[in-house]
């Protein structure tokens, strides 16, 4: 069925040609065979579409035209009925306050729609539907941006959730423009954040761990980024990230990244299967490429049968069922991250919003009122993509801090706790192409605090703690409710 849909979309003009076939056949039957005049022939041929023969002439061409014109008219009627039925269905959906439209040209949008309580799909960019929630999920980011720009006035005071895959959302300005509440999301970022929560290295934090990331496209970049940001447990931990598949730009950039502790990043120049000695030493191998997965998996099992092997698979093929190894894991199920609560309710962003609001309260010298939720949302909308991501990265690491406190390895508001948070903060800036400079320059991505912790003034060190007790209580409640959020 999919191939017919593709043909229909690519060769839409064929339907017009098919609709003209009865007219052509009737024209031949009436004019060439029946010898009717030109305009009489035109009239008689058109009349067949209304199942109303006006000329008493019958031959093979006319009979064929009568049959096919009936089929064409029936098809038109069915299309109109389907369209009307769909529009009526959309009208009833729009009666709900949480009505949502997903604008999409891909299966991701359809996957998300399955989780939306009151919603429907539109594959056109011609108009903005009359609902409060709009999710833009076209395959090309420019189509999403163009749709928003084209319909900006109609989207005034609406919630707009925009998929950003090619465009780096950290380069985007604040979404608090007076027209709409604009939110950005990236599927691979959501996927990578979920991966490291489910497959974290907390229990291996005191070991020397070597991690191979094979493939450095969208998936590989996201996996490395969030591993680099989240796997921070102590000042003397010893993790090594081995990366294969960087292009020259990424290779130069990643090699220059500072970990701020004893962790190391090794970028390899050749293909992973040409460096067997390195693969043999890995404790975890994360294969993020979309092709040759079975062949690669078998080679890894030959080379290093003791390693954890985690394979990205969009189809969620369970490779653990194919092989005897109990250390094979498949990840990449879009169903886990493409949900209404993740995209619309921004479940994975709630802690980040709290951290940002706590920061705002600190600088205003205030404490949080009892009913602070709307004010928190308003402050969040003022942030650029970069600062949204910064707070989300802080929130992702929060469960690790709390676990270290519970296990007695850290004391709250201690120098070590603050230093670990400073390392995490520096890593976020480094991975987003910031560098040190004595004078802060946001345009050039330069910051004076990108230094070792012991070089910070005392006033800056203390900022790494949580300021407001009510906000802290809400953070802990959210953490206990949702687990490793």
C-alpha cells in the first residue's frame, strides 16, 4: 500500500489523465464512429459523467465510456465523502481544549499521533488548523520553520512544538515572541537522554571503563554528547570514550574537548574493524550505524565476546534473540520517546524548568511563591535554545547527585559536590563550542568561568547548589515520582 501512496503523491497528474479517459473514448465513439457534430459530441461526452446519455448512439467506445465514467464519478463521490467525513471528525476533535494537530510527511508524526488523546494529522502546509496545539514534524526543518513563519499571526497565543533535526536548536533565539509559545524538540536527543538513563554507568563508576561509539552521525553524536554530560560521578573516575566515524570537522572538535577530570576521549582515524586490538579492550560497544548491523555485531562477538554490545535499530530488531550472548542490547525504539507527554507536556523538561526558575529566584533575591507554576513557565519561554538545553543537562544529572548523596559518597552543598557540578557545567559549554576568555562574549561563545574549579571565586562556587527550598522539594518529588528523570 505504501508504494501506491508514493506513486499517487509523486505522479498526482495520473488521476487527471484517468478521469479524462471516458471523455476521450466517448468522443471517439460519438464523433469518429457515430459521425456527430463537434459540439454535439462534446456535450454528449460530458453528459455521460452524469449518467445521462443524451444521444441514441451505441458502439464499443461509447459503452466503454459509460462504464468508466460511472467508475470515475463513483470515485469522486467516495473522495468527497471521505474528505467530508475527515473534516467532520476534525471538527469534533477541535471541540476539546487539548486538541492537537500534527503536521507531518513521515512515519514519526504518525507514531506520535498514536499517543495523542485528541488529535489528527495534516500533511499540507497550506493552512494552520484552528486548535491550541500544533506539532510541526516535517522531515525538512526548513519546512517546519517556513510553516511557522507563514502562519505566525494565526498561531498567536497557541502552543507550537517544532521538530529540529538538521538545525541546532542551541543556536536559536528565545521562543518568547509575542505571537506563540514556541518549543523545540529533537528526537535523537530524546533518544540519547533515555538511553543513558536506562543504561547508565553508575554501578561502574569506580571502575576504569572503556566505551566505544561506532558511527558519528545524528545518533552517534547524541549518544556521545549525553554520555559526556551525564557520566560524571567523581573527581578521579576513569572513563575512556573511543569514537569511530567522525568527519574532519568533528574529529578536530572532539579531540580538543576537555573532560575536566581523568576521563579521556580518543578519536580514531581508521575503521573500527581495522583496529581489532582497540575493540578487544572495550567494556561497552555502542554501534549507532543504520547499516551492516548483523555483520558488525558478529565481528564484535568474535573480537570481544565479553563486551556489552548495544546496537541502535530503528526497526527494534531484538538481536539478543539471535545470539547466545547475554550482553547484547538493542535500543532506538522511537515509541519510547515519541509520546504526547514527552513532546507536548515536555515531561523530560520539567526538572530543567525548575532549575531555571531556581536560578531566576536566586538572582532576584526572592523565594518561590506557593503557586509558582505559571511564573516558572513564563521564565522558561524567555530562554534561547542554548539555555533551555543547559538547564535540561543540569536536570539530567540531578538523579546522579541524589544517588551519590544517598550512598554517602557526597555531602550536599559540599565543595566536592559543587566541583562535580562545575565540571558538568563546563562540559556542557565545551560540547556546545564555547571556550575560555577573560571577558564573556556570548556572540563568540566565550566565558570566563570555563576554568578549573579551584580558580573560581567563592561566590561563583556556591551558585552550583540549589537556592530555593520549595523548588528543591518539588525537584525531589518529581524525581521520586518519575525515577531517573
